[in-house]
């Protein structure tokens, strides 16, 4: 079905078909990058923020007599 749609748009020209496929691939890569940058990464940081941003717990100091 996809090949028929491209064939109708391109009119049978191989160069035009290649250009359409290349533009589609570029669009998919751009859309995936934008979704990762604008949605996934901020959501991941927001969800993990409370766990990662806590200061590390340090053990209480050991008295000289306990060493």
C-alpha cells in the first residue's frame, strides 16, 4: 500500500520516490529527536528527581573510643 501511494505521488519517477522516502526518514528522525528532547527526557528527570537529588546519607561520626 505504501509503495502504491508513493508511486501515485511520484508519478513513477525513481528520483522523486527516493526523495519522498528520504524526506519521510528525515521527518521520523526529527520527530523522534524532538519527542525525546521535549517529552521523554524532562519526564524522566521529573520522575527520578526526588530519588536522585537527595543528598547522600552519611554515617554518623564514630567516636574515638569505638574505633
